[in-house]
C-alpha cells in the first residue's frame, strides 16, 4: 500500500481509538454504570464467546440470507419496471403514481398488517426488505436509463435499431454505473429493514439476538450485535463500491453518491 493510502486511514484510526479510550475511561471510573455501558474489554470477551460458540455466525448467515433473498427480488422488480418504462415510456402512467405513493410509506409501518396476513414467517421479512430496497434502486435505474447520451441514441436510430436492441446495446451499458450505485444504496436500506423486522417478527437473526439480549439485560451482547451489524453492512457496502468504481472507469464510487 502506498504511503498516501496509509495516511488516509490515520484520522479515522485516531478517532476510533479516542472513542474506545473515552469509553473505557467512563467504565473504569464507574462514571457510567456497567449495566448501561459495559467496558470495551467486556464487550470484546462477549464477542469472542459468540464467535467461538458459533452462535454469531448462525445469526449472521440467517440475516444475510434474508437480505440476499429480499434484495434480489427487489432488484428484479425494479430492473423490469425500469426497463419497461424506458422501452415503453407510456407504461409509466400505469404504475408511477403507485410507486411514488409507497415510496413515502416506511416499510416497518407495514409489519403489523403483514404479520396479520402472513404471520411471523419468512414472507413478512422478505416483503419488508423488498419495500425498503426497491425504491432507491428503481429511482437509480430509471435515472440511468433516461440519462443516456442523446447522441448515442441518435446513432442507434441511424442504424435502425429496434427499441429493445437500442436498449440492450446503448441504454443498458451506459446505465450500469447508476444501477450499481442504486444497488449499493438499496442494500443499506435492506440491512436497516431486516434488523427492524427481526426485532419484531423473528426468532432468529441478528435483530432477534439484540432484542433477546436486551430482554435478558445483556447490554454487552447488544453492543456486540450492533458492532457486527455495522461491520457486515460496511463490508457489503464496500463490495458494491468496488464494483461501481470499476464501471466508473476508476473514479471513486463515493463521489457518485
């Protein structure tokens, strides 16, 4: 790694170390009760126990599977609707208002009625993830499809491309970067939604682990769970950022957000 790359990580490392130092100081001096804020050492020991017992990996894998399933379905629906609205613009009149209506409805507010309809099984959690991640992906996909260079479209018309061929040869390649950015944002929303859903309508997963730990007065386990959620979500986000940067010809993906 280059020297400039190492320097870039110094400020966040200093800040994180400072937070841990203050946290440990508050716990050591008993300024804050251990029940409310366990020490970093206690949280780390709890994290180690969760890892060694396999309990943590089981909850992470379950939550990841749920996110992957709901996220994939949401992307498929968003891509198909975006493609239809691009190839046949008049089709947007049929579903555009409905999309904008549900875009403003918080997914977690749908949990009570989804539990009433489908119970606390996987269907409820999948629908919550779909509702959370669909809209940012749909908006980015439509933006990518409609933002294609008009000169490229004119070239396609000169070669007498059909609407579908013009879409596949010209519009889709130019929209890949926006699609990946939308997927990255949608994945973040999916993670937030699944944790909330698992706290209300689940008996497994990271969200359930945190809620159950809170009920058992295990604050150390709650903090460890929050740390795992943040780390897992960050790694997924960086994966999509890396993909997006490849399609942006080496540009930093963060600059496109």
